[in-house]
């Protein structure tokens, strides 16, 4: 059984992302964003392929604008890879699975 992509919020971002012992890929998205749904299959694949090595979470920018603003999110989808509390990669816009996976692999 694979882990699911969980939602994070302004309230638990620090605990779930910044303090995570494994790298975390954060998908900054919104329900009205069509390109955000285009990257979902790639993210689900990463969850399956890197179980235990990578955590993938989603943050709804409309409901959690404090965190989105803190990281300067101006365009979505925006994927930020955090490792040891620091941003290691930033991917803006709908990208092919290979691009996302290559960015992640550099930090595992």
C-alpha cells in the first residue's frame, strides 16, 4: 500500500515540511488551476516510486496564503523541494514527469 499525497496548511507546514527527516516536495496549487491537475499523475507516481525516501504534499494557496506569500509563490503550479528545512529545487508550471523526477533525484 502506498502513501497518499496529504494536504498541509499554514498551521502544520513547519512540522510537516521544514522539520521532516526526508525531503518533501510541496505542490502549491488551487482548485481552479487546470495546469495543477496536469502534474497530479506525476506526483502520484513519485509517491509510489520513492516511498519512504520522499514525502509529497499539497498546499492550497487560496486557503493558505500566509505560507504561499512567505515563499513568494506568484504562479501555480509551483513545486518546491525542501530538504533539511531548505528549498533545494523550484519548478514552476506544469512540467513533464521526467523533469520533476530528475529534480527530486538530485536530492535523495
